């Protein structure tokens, strides 16, 4: 009996239970996410635009222009991955490098662009991309108000980590606006299915 009680109340079990209650683990995205293989990503997020990474001065000179989704996806082969936020641990140390380090393999498969998007402003995304030395390989976009992720139902409340409303960790291969492959992690802290090598094998 004592061993059974200890097993139920071990630290790992307690942490898992707490994470479950906070919605960090075992997410239910599969049952409600709007985006799926076969979805036209432009139609699924009508009127949504993203903000290409840039300095503040570049933002001013462009009159804070945005980029409609159709300009990003239509007539192109695009690999896009979304992550909870710039400068966060898994995003900086694993997710972005997994694409940056094999960019030549994506180009060899005819991919027009590899895109990283997060619920951040474009100035933060720009500084982060420069820090990671990834701007030459990957295009970075801000979804500053979360419109894209809300439209696709890939948004996630990460207030428990003091991040507020952000996004799931995900990746997709999109051809002429149509989603051909989609991977969403069970928890934003996971890095199992959304990395570069996985999506490369799905193209």
C-alpha cells in the first residue's frame, strides 16, 4: 500500500498532473483545430496579414506595411513553422536551428521559402533572427495580434509561463496555399514532430 501511494505522489506524477491541469500536456488541438491537411490556408484565415521582420526604421519607412497571406503562399511551395515566442528556450536552441541547418535540403526539393512565424512584433522577430544568424536562410514574420493562429485555431494560452496568448508549436508544408502536411506538438514545450527533418521527409 505504501509503495502504491508513493508511486501516485512521486514528483514526476505531480508535475505531470499540474501540467495537465494547466493545459500544457495532452492538448486537444486535434479535435478542434480548423487547419488540417487539405485546408486552403489563405481561405482559412481571411483578411489576415503578417508583418515581415524588420527594424523600427524600416517599419516607419514602409509605413508599417503588412504582407497578405496570398502573397506568401499562392503559386509557391512554402514550409512554415510556428512557435511560442522569440528568445524562448526550445525555439532558440532547437526549433529554428533544425531548419537553418538543413536549408539547402529544402531548396533542393524546390521549396521557395522557409518561414518562421510567432506571436511577436516584427522588430522582436528581426532582432531574434539576427541573434540566431538565420535571416539568410529563413524568413521571419510576426503575427503581432495572433490573428493567424486564432484563425487556424492554433492559438494557445501560455499565461502560466508569463507569455500570455501565443501559439502551438507546429509546422506545415503548403503548396499554392493548400496544406499538404501538418504537424502540431502535443505541448508547446515538446519538440518531437515539428522540426525541420520531419517536414523535409513529408515533402
